[in-house]
């Protein structure tokens, strides 16, 4: 049997292992992908640290996967070998729970997660459900496409479903792995885009990415600054700080919405009067399904949205993962297989 390299987590909180495995064969409803690039996401820590309930080990993580279809299993329609595809967080849905019956596949009660429910993209090859595949546009190479399959879809999909319209004041809280994409998407969607970050030195980059306004939350009160601009229709919270989120709620305009995509572990502190007086609201948004990933990549190809990436070969996975977890990466970390 032919062999491949894979990076596995042998058990929770143990170091990564670069191992040799047999190249797997796709079963019914599945395809085999020859992986070219796989982004490293903070959510990979769920597998690494054992925070996901019911995790089975060993597990190959990775849910920002870009490559080509290498083989197709039985009962797969509409896909063929050689197509360039990506796989994101969404790894498939059951089709029969209440959410699925309503067509809301991303909230499926039995939904699969790539790199958690089944082996992901830290490998030369992976097996994926056909329903999880998104076509990659020709304009995007694998390294450019990979981060769009999680960081990209999360910010793009949240913004396009936020209720904001072209011309509205939309703020992006945090200019990091998610936020630097959020600023680009917001600007290209026609929003009056505000970037909010803790460092003054992020202002030039934020403006280059498309922000018309910049708020340094270390030297300014972000809520007051947003109010002076007229109040935000939407604030997209990409930072993983509940304190930072709480600090901007007062900057929402009438009927404004705080949309949270950055997973903070600590609780938000918000006054009920802040919400009641201006009919303000707080909501979360998950990533999206395969067609949402496809939309994200197409929009990015059309408008020039690009992730800023640090690229590492597969064998340097431990270094790459620590670079991501340190928060020092600018702004996404991507593994390549050399394929």
C-alpha cells in the first residue's frame, strides 16, 4: 500500500506526531483530497487540548484544507478527480434533525467537524464527505484559499447576514487573524468601515486594508468614538476578549447589533439599559456550510480580499502551531505539503 505523511495528536495534550500511514480509500459519499495547504486555526486547540466532548484519538487536526480531488467513492455525484476543492469547519450534516429539515445545516445537532469528527488536513491526503466540498476559484492558489475556509467564511458570512447595508457604519473589533479579513470584507461590501484595536501601530495596516476610521482602544474610549461617528449599525467582534466586547456595546447606534465570532471564555458584562434604550442586540454567528465557503472564496477572488499568511512546511507543524497560539503570527499560519 502507498504511504503518506500525517500529523496526529496521539491523545489530549500530547505533542504532535509526524507519522507514516497508508493512503486511505474513500467510502460511499466521500472523496479523497490530495492536500496542498492547510491553515492552522485557534480552534485546532479543541483537538490538541481535548476540549471537544467525545474526541477520539489519535486524530489528525486541520479544517482549513485546500487541495485537489484525488479519488471518488461510490454514490458521489457532481464531483470529479482533479477539481480544486476546499474543506472548512463544516464537515457534513445529518439531514434529519430539526435544523436540517429547515435547511439550516450549520446548526445540525449531529453535524460533523473537519479535523475533530474525522481526520483533517494536517496530512498529504484526507478523506472528506462530498457534502463538505467547496470549489476553489482559479484566481486563488492553495495557500491563499486555505484561511478563507474558516477565518474567511466566519467573517464574510457574519457580515453579509448582519443586516448592515452599503453605507452603514460597521466596526471590526480586533485586527488579527479574523479581523484583518473582516476589515477587508466590510470595506469591499461598501460599509463605512471602522477598525478597532489596542495598538496605534495597527492603524496604517487597517487603513491599507480598507478601514476609513481607526480607533485605538488604549487611548480612546471606543464606545464614545463610535458614537461620535454616528453609532455603529454592526460591530463584528473578532477579538477573543469579553472585556473588549463589553466596552464597545455603548457605541452601537439605534437598532445596532454586536455580532460575536471571536470565542471568548469569560462572560460579557452589559447593562440592560444599554440594550433597551437603543433597541441594541447581541448575537453570535457560526461559520457556514460548504456553499458559504464557496461564496467567500468567489467574493475574495472578485474583490481582492487576501489573507496575510506565514507559511510552514508540514514537518514544522509544532513550530507553526506555537506561532499561531502565541498570537504573534501576522496573521494566519498555513502548512504546506509540497504537493
